[in-house]
């Protein structure tokens, strides 16, 4: 997936977990339910953000 992200322009994408990366331009908002973070896209899709990627990619902004 890393090579795919580099081809797409990695700066616009954020990883949610090992198999999902989302385009930051299309994020509606982040949700937190109990101890789990989710990203909700403008189209309504929601993806779980694992702890590893939350701290690595989402807290840096």
C-alpha cells in the first residue's frame, strides 16, 4: 500500500489501519466512541482508526 500512496500523492492521504487510507480532502469529521476513533467521510462511510495509526497519523495535525 505504501507504493500506492506514493503514486497518489501521500500528503493528501491518512491511514486508518493496515488496509485503509482515506483522502484527507473528503473527511467530514472524526468520531470517538468509548475508546475507539472513527473517521467519517463526506459520503457517510465510516472507517475505524486503529490506535497505532491514530497516534502516528492523526494526532500530528
